């Protein structure tokens, strides 16, 4: 299986007054993943959880996420199943 790469979108959105918002959410996109991986993530275990924890630690060390509370939104999409053929031997 290929390693998962996390993409963080961490632009500083500005409010109406033109000052940057301090608690703007960070979106962490993990792309399409398999059903079993998503199920393990919901249970709080598995490779995806390790990837998320590593990405959050990396964002903290870089300084994208500050020491104060900041919302992190994690986006994971489920891969579509392959269609089963009614006539597999034809």
C-alpha cells in the first residue's frame, strides 16, 4: 500500500476588517481511503490515526497550529467499490 500524504490548507483568512483571524480552522485532507481504514479510524486505531497524529505534530512544529486551541478539520473520502459483474466468466 502506498504511504498516505496529508495536505494541509493553512492560509490565514482575514476578517471583514482586514486583520488576520487567529483561530482559523486548518483543513487536513487525507484523500481517498479504503473502507476498512476508515472504520479503524472511527474506532480510534489504525494507520490513518497514526498519519493524522503525525501530521498534527508536524503542523505544530512548523508553527501552523499554535499552542492555543485551533480547530483542525480532517477530510477523508471513501474509495468506491468495484462493480461486480453478473457474468464473471464471459
